[in-house]
C-alpha cells in the first residue's frame, strides 16, 4: 500500500490513552477530542507519553508559566469545591483530573488570557468555573 504511513507507536499511545479514558469514565468522543489535541501539539503528546509510561507528569511543557502539574492541582481544587469535601476522598477519580488537566492545557494554548484569569482569580463563594 503505497502512500499509507503506518506508525504503530501512535496506535499504542492512542490505545493506552483510551484505556485511561475508560478508567476515568470519559466516553470515546471525549477521548477522541483529546487525541486530536495531542496530535496537533508535540509537547502535549510528549507529556502524555511520559504520563502513560511513568504515571506522573513530566512538567516540561508550560503555557504562560503554568504546567500540567498546576492544572492538575487546579482541577483537584474544582473537584473539592464541587464535592464540598475539602480533601481528596476515595470517590475522587484522579485519572479524570489528569485527563482534564491535559484538555485544559490544550484549551489554554488557544486562549491563554482567559485561563490565566480563571487560575489567578480563584473560585470565590459562588463560582467554580
């Protein structure tokens, strides 16, 4: 088959990311959206590969000084506010927060000022997003 490029590494990364999505309770459409973002951003893809291999963040990629670690902590804070628990309980799915951090990083790249404002303002009494 001439003209078709086959990269088994990407297929393995995709499959591992989809398994992570399943563990996090994210549907296939959500996972495919994240995959599209990863394909367009080599730095974010590198972070995903590192996370899949080591189950921790590389912390190399940043947008406006924010890394995935910062965004993960922010996602955890949102969860704690919504759950009104003040700490990470057994019901907290950390994989969901990881995937949301990746998606937020991709969105932040497109509109950094919006996310910088959200991250710096905090949540306040009546807002969490």
